[in-house]
């Protein structure tokens, strides 16, 4: 068998797309991959369901409603679904590679503004602990005097998007339960924490090695360049991991 075909077939097996490696629950399907791309909300149940035969859209949505699955930006500025257990761990392991943070600062989203937005978010979530929509959250920001405009084509629209991303990346918020086809925003502070794994902390190198092992388990065979592309790590960091 040609090497490239063998690698492709091996990756199909690793990704849980055959009966021998399929998952028994939506959470298991996501954790086997560590993170599953989730930009298109309507595609998430399909991406999970194909790896968990017999599961339904309702069961996937129940996993989000129970707080077992969340949707966020843990890496590369790309929306992914992870388990609640992996959310803070993954975003903290990779937080030093956040190019999007530089753009946020250019848009005036300094730490003080992000913290004000977080406080406004928590205030509205106290009245709706099950989660709020994006529009409801933006209204809360505006009520707190934080300048955001809903036009996606304007720089203010970019400011709104980057503020939303910063609140996820910094661990203030994440997206969870589904309502009317939208993942509601929830307080991320209750999710399992992951101290000591960020760059410069004692457990960072070990966490990178675990990240590489879990990526290989769900996507292998892989090499350092594959890991670097998937995570946003440098090739040197990926090779060491």
C-alpha cells in the first residue's frame, strides 16, 4: 500500500470514523480529538455524530446544556468545541501563541476594557445563569458604556468580535447551551481550572508533551509540522513537544 494512502487510512481510524474506534458518547467523541472545529454551528452535531453512531442532535445539545461540552477559541483564533474539562487547560497551554491579542490591543481593547466587559457580562448572567445570546451580551456592554457597534464591516465591528474573543481566551466566558440555533454565552469560571500549564509555569513542558500525545491519538500519524499547524505552536516548540 502506498505510504500516503496508508497514512490517510490510519487517520480515518484515529479520528473515530470506523466502528472499532467510534465513541460511545458525544463527550468521548470530542475528547478523543482534544478539539473539534466548530465555526459552523449547524455542522457540530454532524461532526460529532459521525464519530458517535446512534447519537442524535438532541443528545449533542444536551451535552452542551449539561456543561460537558463548550465552544470557544482555544487556539489559532479558530472556533473549536472542547470538553469542559479541557477548555481552560488547552487555552492556557497555548495562550502565549495568541496573535489575536495584539490586534485586540490595536483596537483599544486593553486589559481594563476587557475587565469592564467581563464585569458587565457577569452582571447580566446573574439574571440568566443558563446563558445569554450574543445580542444580549453586546447590549449589556453598551449599557456599561463599552463602545461596540454591530456592523461587521466596520472597525468597531472588529472591535466587538475581538472583545468577544478576548473574553473567551482570557477565561471569563465560553459558549455552551444551544437556543434557537445559537450557542449561549456562559460564565467560564465554574469550569475545571488548569493552574501551572501556561508558558513560564512549572507544568508547561509536560502539558505540551501531553498535548502532542493527545493530538497524535486523535489525528495520527502526525509529525511536528502537523502539530504546529494545528495548534499554532512554532515548529521548534512542536518538535520538542
